[in-house]
């Protein structure tokens, strides 16, 4: 199964709030307004000029009065029928439509907020959709396609794989809160870079948890890369310094440094992270060359405060979002892109070594909204 297939199958499957909400948005009006003519746009053209008042009776023309033809009065083209309709003599039921007006926009904004996109992002998306589409009657598929296009527009500028520089070793510091998936992300990235022909070394910087070191060693074996460790309780900054020294001596292409999970509201732990950065720069003043913040999709809007804090302490250069499978809160990725503009390097939808892939905005937007493709919105 390809990664795209996995994402479409797993992404937000636990509740699919946005997808189901969009369906309900259109069906709600259809149930109460089933008699409304099925037109693409509400007739907002001015009515025909009234006959001048000549005392009440219309002028006698001597013949039956015939109104001049106008574009708005032109008969609508006959609907096209498919093969099934021609064979059975019955036309397929038209897809339900919903008028895009202020009420619908407010409901749409609420759906986006519930999907963890935040108020600012939701307003931006609905404002763009309103341009050129206000007053139209849209099907669910058309609304989903428009949403997917707007979401992809926000995400396109930040979808960038982790850059690889000519400088060796390239130091990648991986940070995040407890349980975000830093260790598994390092293992998956190491495997991918080794598969691309790069020499990789991993430093197990979470020296306070023996289980974390053991887990990283398992991932190192899977990826076929060495893992440098230190005794439990050792200074993680000292380990980072020693790992960089060894990587320089061996001509390693990529040094990935794991760090202990730390809460963004713990000043002492964040200060320790800043110390790692300072010590690395004693060996290489340009290190770390990348600082990746790993985010757990299920944290929702809390991811915004995590980015704020880690940027101050460790100069975050890019994001990886994990655990998108089984959550309905992945819309926060759109809010992160809209607010911070940080590169999104990859997303994860599972625990297997190949369940991490470069971030594709169009695929993500389509999976999030339940649409087939973002190209439909431009039709």
C-alpha cells in the first residue's frame, strides 16, 4: 500500500468531523428547501422595467402583448442525461445544493474551527471562498473541492523536505514534548537518508530514560546506522559535543541528536535544551544546522504554544507532525502554516519505518476535506 493510500485510509478516520460536517451542512438546507429550483446561482438581476402609469390600463397595441426576449428569460438548456438514464427512462437525482450566503459561511467557519484550524485561519479560508462564489448554490463535492484548494494554498509555501547541505556533518537537533514521537521520527528519517546514500549517526540525547536509549538503539538497528549513547543520567550537552566530535572525525554526512521530551512550561528543561545548542556551537558555530520540532497531531491547538516556546529556546527551523492516523485534530497543521510559515518536512500516519513521508499539501488537503482532488475546485 502506498503512503498516499495509507493517508487516505487512516487520516482522521476516528471521527472525520470535517468531512461529515460538510455533508450535513448541505443536507440540512436540502431537507427544508427541497422545492428550491436547482440552479447554480441565485437570480440577482433587476426585474423588468414596469410599464409607465397611464391611468391603470395598459396601452392597447391591438394584439396580444409579447414581452421582448431577455438573456435572463432565455430557456435553460436541457439537462444532459447519462446512459443509465436513457436506458431506464429515469434521470439520476441531482446532487443537493446549498446557497453560499452569510449563514452558510458562519457555519463553515465553525466547522473549520472544530477541526482545529483556529479562528484566524478559518476566517481567511472562508473569505477566499466567498470571493467569486457568494450567492451560488454549491454541492457538497464543490464545497469540499473549494476548501481543499484553499487549504493547499496555505500549505504549499511550507511544504519542503529537510534540506541536505554540502557541509559535513550536518547536525540535526530533534526536539519536542514527551510522547510526541521524536525517537521514531529520528529512526524513520535515518532510514530514509541512509537509503539515499548518506552516512548517518544518531546520538541518544535522552540520557535520563534508559527506555528511550534502548528504543533508539532498536531503531538504529532497523535503519542500519550507529547510535552513540552515554551512561544514564549523563549530561546530554556533553553527549552532543562528543557525538559531533566523532561525526567530524569520521566524515559523517548527517548527525541526528535526540533530546529528552520536555514540557514547554518547564523553564528548567527548556534551559537545558538551550545549553545543548550552546555546547554544540563551541565545536561548530553554525550548529545545529536544522532544529526539527516534532508535534503530536492529537494535541490540537496546544501545538501552537509549543511552537512559540521551542522557537525561543532552540530556533526551530522545521516541523514534523506525527500520529495523524486516528485523530480528527490534524487541521492544526493548517493553522501552524498560516501563523508561523515554518517548513513542514514530513508527516507520519503509523508506526512502521515507512510510515513517514514528505509533506504533500494537495494530498493532505484532499484527505482532510474528504475530496477526491483539489483540481475539481478550479473547474
